[in-house]
C-alpha cells in the first residue's frame, strides 16, 4: 500500500494542542489517534496504527509537560513518555519512512542572554527541558525529521499572575497551529515563538487584571529565542 501524501498523524490526539489543531486544519487529511488507538510506549501499537494509515507525516506532540514539578517528582514517568516514547516514534518513523515533526521546547536553551539561535549551545533549564532534549537526541538521528523548539501556551492565559522579570517568546497554540502546513517539509531545527517580552507584558494584553509575580527563583531571566529562521519561512 502506498503512502497517502496528504495524510498526517498527530500523536497526543486528545491533548491540548491537538484539540486546537483539529479546529484549524482539514480534518480529512489529519488523524488524531487516542492513546488506546496508538500508544507511543508500545512499539507494536505504533507500527500497527501507522501501517494502517500510511501517513507521509507524523507530528509528535504527545508528551508530559505540566505541572513542571512533575518531572522532579515522577522521573520515571517523564523518562518513559518524553524520552522512551519519542525514541519509539523515531524507530517506527524511520522504519516506515515517515517524515517526523517533533515538538520540543525553548527551555532547552540556557535562558541567560536570550535571542538564542538554532545553532546556539543548549543547557536545559529544568528537568522538563532535559526530558525534551532527550527526545531531541533521538530525533536528530533520523535525517527525515524536524525539531520545533516552541514557547507555546493556551489562550486565554490560564494563570492568575505572570512573571515581570522573565522574558520569553510566548505564542498561543492557535497561532502555532496555523504555521504547521508551512513547516511540514522543513528539516533540522526551527525556533517557534512570538514577540520577545516579559511574560507579564504578554499576558496583560489579553487580561488587564493579571497580577505581577517574580520568576527569578524558578526560571533564568531570558530564555527568549531568535526567530529569524521562522520569519524567512513564513514571510
């Protein structure tokens, strides 16, 4: 059976980003399997589903993210889902010759000076970022792949307070979803984000009642990314 060049499978089909993506893309071409249909921790499950659908692209969004401290409290779960699960995805995509797009995080950068390019050295700022970088290591071994280092959040901003002393490139999930069609055929690493600003200034645009909070004991001051590569692709 030949691959359908329009078919795209998205892991984490019931997750937050997948829910937003479903509203943005042509549902005839996209498949959003649940965990029971395709389990990234089970190689047989992955192979069975992907052989059945025969997609050209696999967007790997499934992962353990928040709360951030879960990666400190449940190390095994973090390793299983974000590292071993991603390794399984890479193995199967390579075997079936499927293009892999992996969602990573901008927190893999040191977070000190900001404006990090895709070529800058990485030094994950917390265990969540370490787990995502572990996934990146596997993805980088597969040439037909793309790593997206993303600073993404839900709309509206879900927290009651925001850091005034931490700069990032936060961007809403729905804006990332709109970019996906233009990124499918790219390879390597691409930073994905919005305007560099404090988390507070980002959140205040959409919630005038947001409270200020300090994040200096939690995050380094400036994990913002350089988006030149992204802008060239989009515009």
